[in-house]
């Protein structure tokens, strides 16, 4: 029986659909920045946004990751102001980022069976951790809104760490932080590379969920459990025999 259950978020616990390419997003964000004194056209803002992300990645210290660096997008939203000569606090940058996320969001919701799976883990005396390739300024408000923030014993997000799955350093940081034994821990996720191959390389068992937003798997899926229906109800049965 596992003692530590490490979850991916998007596509595993949370069903989400966003579109950062729609013209209306960049038009409205350009209006928001211009209202704040940082005048942009939609085209100029989009170009600067992706250019600043590339700069953030290049500036991540090499000791923060092995294979997959992760930028801190809060700095990007801030720089979009400061490059236009406008002072910007972290709070303003975070608010701007949340507006960006809201405008790009089509829907967000929990998958069926999330809370029941968490209840089964708690009933068995297990710990629940989140290990997500994500940006905290987006993810923390979303999981609070969905009512699962307090379900986790710890939340580790790639934007805070400077590295992302499948980089095994990301996994090993969580294990080291909480003195978790790999043989007592399992990764649960919907991506056969970032969640499954990455956790395998870190010495963890895994449970693979093929959900509606999973990348199409290629090659062997290195998971102990495979739930091709994507059902968390089936995952609970696989783990706890219920």
C-alpha cells in the first residue's frame, strides 16, 4: 500500500480548456495594459509576451533544472509594464496575469471522482501532494475556486522551482523536501511522458490516466496501472480495491 500520492493537476484532476491564440485575448489585454499606462497594440503585446518568456527561460540558473527549465510568468507580466516605463508591483502583475487567464479560459472543472479518491486516500492514512507543470498565479486561484486547495499536504508548482516535469529534479525535490520514500510513493497523471516517464526516471511507480486532454501516447507506457477510460473512479478501485 502506498503512503504518498502525488498528483498532476490539469488533465488529471482538473478538466480545462484555454486558448491563448484567439485575437480577442490580445486585443483586450492590450487595452488593459494601455489603461495602465503601458501602451501596446495587440500584435506588439503578443510578440513581446512570448519574447519575454524566452528571456525568462534563458535566465534560469542551470542548477535549477536538469533537462526542462520553467519560466516564472509573473516576471513577464511585470516586464510588460516596466519596459514601457510603468512601475509594477507583484500584486499588479499577478492581477494582470489572472485577467489574462480568465480571458483565455473556455471552461475549468473537476473531473468526476476527485473528492472520492481523496477521501479514500485519507481513510487509508495517505498523504496527498500536487506536482504540477503550471504557473502559480494561474493555478493557486483556480484550485482555491474549485475547492481542493486545502486537500493537499503540499503543492509544488514548476514556476516556483525553475524546472518542470519530466525533469526528474522536480520529482526529487518533492521527495527530498518531505523525506518521502520512492517505494512508498506513486505518481498519478495523464501524460505518458511528463507524468509517467518522468516519475519512472525518479524511481516512482505511477498510475496513468488517459483523459480527454491527454497527449496521444507513443511507445510503452511505463506505468504500473493504466486507466484508459480516464476515470478517477476506476483509479480508486485500482488503488484501493473499492
